[in-house]
C-alpha cells in the first residue's frame, strides 16, 4: 500500500513497521519480515510462516483499513450507530496488526542469534522477577498452554512498578488492554494458525520449541528504551 501523504521523519519510521497516514487517520500495510519464511525451521515451518504472514496478518490489515474507511464515511454523515458498531472490528483487526508486527520482530533465525539467552539488564531483571530464565519460560509456557481459545502470552514491563510480568490476552487484544503502563517485550501467538499445520493440537510442543528462535536482542532493546 503506497503512502498517501508527505510524512515527517517520525512518520517515515512508522512506515517501516507498516503504518501510513491517510486523511489524518492511521492505516496499515503489511510489513516485510527480516528473514525468509523458511529461516525459522525446524522450530516453525516455512509454510506456516508464509500463510501466517501473507494470509492471516494481511487479512487483519485489509479488514482494519476497510473498517477505518467505513468509520470515516459514517463520521462524516453523523451516523453514530455505525460508528459504534465499527469499534469492535477496529479493535480486533487493529490489534491483530499491532500484535503480529511485534511477533515478527520477536523471532529471528538461529544463525542470527535466535534462541540465544538474554543478556545485560534484561537478563538481570528476569532473574530478579522470576528467579531464573528457566522459570520465566516455564511460567510463560504454562499460561500460554492454559489459555482457552485463541490469544497471546506476553512478557511485559510494567513501567510504573518497574517490574517484569507475564500476561495473557484473548483474541487479538494488545498487551496495553491489561494496563496502560505495560510495554510488550515479547509476544507469542497461541492462535492455532500459528502452529497447527506443524504441531496439530499440541500447543505445548509449539511453546517449547519457539524459544529456540526468540530474538532476545530485540526484546532487550525495547526494555532499555522503556526504562525511565
């Protein structure tokens, strides 16, 4: 999707993540991945990655942009009932784009640092708040496996409490819906479309293996920037 306005430097940075600004409203476009679809194998198959990115993520973007266009028209007409009705579609599809944009950055091939243990201040914070890295993984896997239906499991930073937390969100709700002070460092998609073609209905096996391609360097960068 081409950008429709002249953008500032900040807007140009957002565009790289799939954001564009149309008629004063933020629309989305599908961001490129930093790696090939097959680069995360054997943890995640290339087939899953391609379908997940090109079909599922693209569908959230398409539906969000459509809802946004309808919202613009309804607002111009003063059609309050339609404006209200569109809120759920905007939240669901917009959340789907935001969550997946984080998810792709949270992954990286083994040869590019995927699965390497966190270092520095984030590693120290994990030890402080969870006892050890192994206990963090155990907690995240347990909560992700126990999540009923579809959703996400997150490692987040509570900026107010200066504490790391593990949270889950339903459907495509972003982490911020659990608290305005929460910053997502790591998000793992536990919708079936993220793993079913490879792991069938055995979500715990998917959760066990995804840590082999987690990009802790990216999570650490987000953590450092979020600290006061």
